């Protein structure tokens, strides 16, 4: 019986750039990766949020830097990756996590909302991936995109959001096949509802006085009876970005609380 040479899911010596890592799921991913030994570039449009995340990571003993990044602007994205490489001398992992949500049908979605969703959730993934690929090819690195269960099934009142996350899924497959020979893997995670500050803010804005009732309604949409946690997303992303997933590429991996089964 062979003995593993190292504990599983370690990222020692790896450099990870995580977009939208100032809060929510992105912050949870940054914390998990740091626990596993990675150096972290915390990319976020909210500079103070990025600084706060980095302060906690560094206090816990990790190597991390805050990097301002507006994923909708090519100049900002290129500058962010230049800063990352200047500090860490390379890049091994890109997590395209930055994204925004929207509630509405085709009829109720304004053109400005549609354009904003596309700009952040689709163009942002494109720009960051394009900027990172030359660096990832040097180290046979890996990309993990945050898609959604809305990439796989119809979700009511999520027209524009579903459109963008469907695009993330197909971009994932395109990048995986185009850069397979270069040794770059690319996968995406498709979560069902995850309890983040976005959920709390949505309920407070739209259902004042009924937050608890509506929270339970959203939670029960998953057959398992609850929403997922940012930490559970982070653990799946960790697996896909680790050497233990070296045989996995081009996949859309659900984290769905049983929604796709029942």
C-alpha cells in the first residue's frame, strides 16, 4: 500500500487570484485556500473590503495582498494581474467569483439591468480569463468559475442572471477544450441558493417584517431543506483547484442540495 507524500488538497507554493474576494463566497474561498497554503491576491472593486479580507488572512499567517479590480474594465483587469505577478512572481489559480444578481423575468428586466449583468458576470469572466491565461500556461494552472444551478435548470424570475450563468458554463467548456494541450484545466461550480449577505439584503429590501418567513421559503426550495454555505462552496472550489482534481476539466459541478435529483 502506497503512502501519500503529502496531505490532500494542499496548495503550498501556489498563487491564487480570486475575484470578488472581499466578501461572501469569494472571501470564504480566499480563507480556505489560505488555510491550505496558497498565497492569495484578493481582487475586488471594493478596496476597503479587499483590505479587510487581507488583514484577516495575514493575521492568520497567510501571504495575501489586496488588489483593486473592476472586472468590467480591461485596463483595471490587466493592472490587477500585473500587480499580482509583480508581488508573487507568477499565477497558478484563477477563481472567477465576482458577480451580481438580479430578480426579474424577460418582461420586467430593463435594458440597463441586462447590460450591467452581462458586463459583470460574462464580460468580467472573459477579461479575467484572458488576462490570466498567459500566466497560467506557464505553470499549467487551473481556472474555476462560479456558475449557478441556473446554468442547468430553469429558475423562476432569474432571466438575466440565468443568461449570464449559462454563458459562464459554456465559456468554461470552451476554455477547457482550447487550452487542454497547454495543461490548463477549467471547471465551474453550479451552486443552488447560498446564504450570503446578498440574500439577507434582498429579503430586507423586498420583504420587510417577513424576512424569516421568506428566508425559510427560499431555503426549502432545496430538497435538503436549507441553503448552502459559502464554506461549502469554498471546499468544492478547493477540490477542483487542487492536484487531486488533475483528471477533471471542462465540468460543471453542481452543489445543489438535491435540487437536480427531486
